[in-house]
C-alpha cells in the first residue's frame, strides 16, 4: 500500500487529472452547517491548488478554516472569512523535535518568534512533534518532551494560542515516531498541565495504531486540542471503502463538548474538491 505524507506530492495521473479540473467547478452559495463540528482542511493535501482557491472553496462549502500554514500564509484564509486553524511555528520536525533536549532552544526561539504572529492572525493552534525514538526509551523521551513543553508553555498562554503535540502512527507512515499512542501523549500533556498545551489527535493515525477511537476520545477529550481525519486504509476520501464510521466518531466528538476544529487531512484519489465536500457533509452531524 502506498504511503502518503505531508512531504508527498500528488504525482499520479489521476491526481493530476483531478487537479486540472478544479477551476471549472461551479460553486453554490455558502453551504450552511450545523456547527457541532467546526471543520477545516489541511492545505498540504492539495498542493496543486493555491491556498486562495482552497480557502475560497472551503468557505463556500461551510468549512471554518485551512490547516497547516506557514507564518507568511497565516493571513490568507481571512480574505474569505476563514482562519488558519493550525499553523507551523517552528515546533520542530516529525523526526527531530521535543524528545531531544538539544532541540529545545531552537523550538523555543521558533515559538517566541511565531506564536505572537499566530495570535495576531487569529490562529488558535500551532503544531509540534515528539521526534523519533532512535533507541531512546519512551520514558526518557516523555520526560524530555515534558521539559521542552514546560519551557514554552508560557509563550502560548500569554498569547492565547494552543501548542498541539501530534499523535502519529509508527506502524506505517512514520516509523520510529515516539508519540504514537494516546496514553504516551496524555502522560506528557497532563504533566505539563497547561490549558494551552494539548494533543493533536489524528484519527487516521490512531485507528492504525490502536483503534477504540470513540472511547479513547471520550476519556481523553480534555487533553485534545485538535483533530485530523483521513480514510483508513490508504489515507484517501472518507467513504464506504473505509473502516472508520466517520459520522459516529464525529457525534462522539461533538457530544463530548469539543469546541475546537476537525481538519480533513486525506489525500484525494478522485476529484479533490468533490471529495472534500462529501467529507464535510459526512462529518456535519
């Protein structure tokens, strides 16, 4: 099964054909949403579409924002009445981040520079990572990550921005990544114990690693600041070829009182905009 990551390009002929057909889409007036799930879309999955085009379409189908933008891109969604719902802000790389103390100074400097920019642009969340194990024990990595987050949490608190530590699978897409189970992530953010340090719970990744999505979300919702979606298997559209019952998961999130954002982070195998619209419809519970 092919792997898709944020560094992957949409190289298949199908993706290229779909991207070439984006502009002719006829868009209706803004689609009203129920509002129980505030939906967003991850920009990296649509590399052949400009941020402006994606934000315009997202607004018209009732989404609230665009995810995973760089500081120089934070303001773009505001042109269309949206926000950047999760920003990059110098929080390290997937393979090398908070579980190594030698990275803490650079991450702190990145956050000191970019979190105030995020706050000014209305960006509620910025992303960070644990880093890979590379033979480090999970306990040592947790202690280092807690230390690193304690070092930067006041920057987030002072600016009203939440730092989100992402849960990723180490089984298929990010081999050796340390923050690969909810329990490890919850240990870290609960010990940091800041309202501005939480988890980015990626439903795609956690279905691969541990399943039991609904009960895990219910038990740990206080530590979750953001969600990502993606079809399992394959990380494609949220449809009936996938093993996750998305409307059920969304009801659990809404019923738990979650007030943050759920961002779609799947790589389209078909028409990108049609797939996004269908995902928005499915998750509008």
